[in-house]
């Protein structure tokens, strides 16, 4: 079977397992420090940042939480999370790692860049960029690298080949 077909199988099985994320669930967080920047409608969390929304968790060294300025029920409305430094996103049966990630709550999409690894069971796929659609559960990884600019990501690069690589397990046929 060709690699593209195997990757499609991994993504399809991922989509089936991951379609139930509740993007409307509250977001709980913890960090060593938090700096509120109310005039800029953001908060900067640093040191062992841990965020949880329903069954999904996101961990990183630093995170900027952007909110709209609207307050509902005494809570600011979060619109985007920008994470940097050892980013790990865990969902049931799936773990993704990268250098940087952006969770756009309005679009319900997580984009991860920089030395991306997606693991599901014993299957592993590596690349430069991973996009997870939380509505559909579809995860797409490519070999792209990001250079310069863009959301404070700095210079993020992948392997020189710019290709997606990985390992797929096969069932024991004995």
C-alpha cells in the first residue's frame, strides 16, 4: 500500500475517533505565573502551562490567551490561544507535539508547527505542520515549514526534505 493511502487511513481512523470534542466547554488553566494585559485583551501564562477543555489538554512553556473584550457571565470570551515551547496536545487516543501551536476557538481549528509529531496508538507521523479540525476530527499533517513572521512563531523549520515521514503498525498475523 502506498504511503499516501496509509496516511489517509490514519487520518480517517483519527477522524472517526475524534469527532466529539466540545469546543463550547469551559477552558480550565494553570500556570506558574499569569500576566493580565486588559487593555490588549490578553493574558500571558508562563511556566508549566496546562489547559484543559473537555477531554482535550494542551501543555506548553508559555501561552498567550486572547479574548474579545466581551464578558459573558463574568467571564471574558476567549478567541485564541497561542502556545510556545514544548507544546503537547492530547486528545483521546491521540497525542500531538510541536514547537508552536495556535488554537482558534472561533474556527475550532488547532494549527501546530515546528517538528510536529502525531501519535495514535503505535502509529507515528512526523512533519512540519499539523492542522486539526475539532468539528470533524480531521487531522492533516504536511512537510511544510514556516520561516519568519507569523504569530510570534519565529523561524520554525523541519527536516531539510520537507516531507512527511512516519511509521505505521501492522497487525500480528500469526
